[in-house]
C-alpha cells in the first residue's frame, strides 16, 4: 500500500511526494523523519493535500471486462491491478476470503493497470488476456491466479511456463506476446481507472466506492457490508437484482471527488521559510529532440525539471525558474519531463492534456494554465483551457486519449523513477541534481558556477552549440561538485 514520508522537514523545509510506484511496492524508501508536520512552526508545515471523499461513488463500467461471480450479485468489486505489483499479490488472500464469505452476493471484475515502473507488468497483462482469448473468462482467472503465484518471476520463460500449465495454444500465445496483441484493450482499462484517480495498485471499487491499496479483510468487509445493505434496500424498493449495479452507476462520478480544503490552509502556506539545498548529485539525463523546452537550444546551462501538475511544491518552484530565465535569457533553457505521482489523481490526466497541447505548439501555455488552476484540475478544466488557447478540440481530445500520448508520459515517468526517486519536483542543472522547491538563490548559484565552468571549457576549445549539454554533463560527471 502507499507509504508517505515527511522528508527532512526541518532541514529541507519541503515535503516531496513519493513516486507513484510507492503504492505498488516500487521505489526506494527515503530518509529518516526529522519531525512530525504538526510539530513544525505553521510557516514550515507542508501544505495539506486535498482529501478525497471516501464516500464518493465512481462510475466504473463492467463492459467486457473479465468477471467471476453471479451477474446479479448485489455487490460488484472492480479490482484495478498489476501482476508485477507485490501489494497486488499480497491482497489476494483478503479478496479470496471476501469471495468465500459472500458467495453469491459478490462478483469480482478485473481492470488492468500495468504501472510504467514495472517492465514485466504489461507482458503479464497480455498473457492473461491471451488466456481469455483462448478460453474465455474462466481461463483468464486461471491465468490471473497462476501469474500472481509466479510473481515476481514474470519474464518470458516464466510467462510461457504459466501458459503451458494453463494448457494454452503456445504458438498463439507466443505470437500474442510478440505482437502485443491485447495492449490497446489493456490501455483502455488503464485510461479509465487512472481517470478516476487509481494511479497506484491495487485499487478496488466496491459498488463504485474506492479502496486504495492492499487493505486487510476487515476493511473490505466493512465497505462490502455497507454497500450490501444499500443494494438490498434498492431491491426492496423494486430494482431487480441484475440492475442494481447499473442503477448505482447512474449517479456515479467520472473524476475524483475531493473534499473542500481546510480553512486557513492557504494562510499557513503563505510564507514558507527558504529551504536549504541538499548535497548535489550528478546523473546524465537524456533529452528527446521534441521535449518541451524554452530558452536557447544552445544555452550553456540546461535545467531539466521532473514535475507533476498536481504537486503543490512543483507549482512553488515555477517562480524560481521564471526568475532564472529572466535573469539569464541567453544562458538558460528549461526542459520539462513528466513525473505524475500516483498519489495525485489528476497528475496523469493533466500531463496528457499538456502533451495534447504540445502537439499543437501550446505546451507552455497549457503548462501555465494548469499550474494557475491547480486546485481545480479536472477533465472539464482541461477542455476549458484548451478552448481558451484556441486548440483544435477534436485533435486535442483524440491526442489526450491516445495510447501514444500516454506512452510518451510513461517514458518520462520511467526515467523519473530512476533519477528522481525522492519525488517532485526534482531538477537537474547541467545534470547536477536539485531536489525540491528551492528558492531562486540556489539555482542562481549553480548557474553562475556552470557559466564559470563554461568559460573554462571555451578556453580549452569547447564550442557552446547544440551538443554542449552533453559535453558539460560529461564534465560534471567526471568532476562532481563537493558537498
């Protein structure tokens, strides 16, 4: 289940969200806790994250998803899961106990959510879907159980062993893996559940009620009992049992439902004390030619920012970057990399909207609009901003939902999981790491140091051109700064 740590609160003065895979069991643990947030002075306390309404009901259509249990069961439990996620495996006994103790009253439905940080998750999902293609829902569930039994061994030989044990046609199975035959259907599941804020795994929806993480049996039981009582009341009122789930879905939400922010929250955040920078680290960050960037392409200093549109600290670092580019217009370029965290339900949808705007040449305009309206992020808001920017709405909608757009964001996120494990924002100044929403002075000092080094390299014959970023990163890797 998701774990959140307050990182070096007294020293750094910022709290960094743990990378999305934390819920799914991936990502390293962070350092020791220095102080509880409640023990800090008000101006140093991290912002309270918006709280999701635990009573909200979400629209999760069953459609053609694999299901087991009677179609007229009064409680439908939709599992959004990832075969490589250790917590998804760990929750299995609790769901089995629910299935046994509520037999005839509960059906289970599976939705795929192979996290980008798990390289084996998508092939395993394809393997399960190929089982269904060959043998229907019963074969899917057999593959489902066998894959979780095999995990974490989910490489190609392990998948083939599972398929052979399930008596699948191995030639067809191998071709399905090679061709990624069922990937569009899997990505459709993923788009649905992440749009509902289920960016981490496992996430369950009990008659639409969201339960994130590998919770114990007792947690499931409490929600199932509540929803079963509501469903029985619907049946008594005249709703046929087979129509109960559809009736519940009629009034369900299609985006995360957040509770109003606590009073006084903004006042407590108004004057945070300037954080001190952590010791610098150096890592080579590969850039794509079409990564969103502003500033001269041959600038001697490149700032790569791994960020999340819903992260409050990411919005705080933006003024520092703006000031930096105003102070060094010919010397600094900023390059954006997506790192939507699982704890932020609108981070991925917002990233997709920004990418759809990029395709029409309006990434930075959408970027600014999303941060300016951070508290109102929602599917409707993305459309509003796209219209304000004069985007072609048909193209915008198509791109926002395209598998290629999501794959691009996930490519960034996979890189971010490796080079920015502390969370967001994490930045690299000529491949030197800066963690957190640091003040302008921290970046100014690093830029001045890099400009001084640039002058030395120029004297040695280096050209400050389109390849200079690679050159100075190599220099920083060979001569990492101290402290």
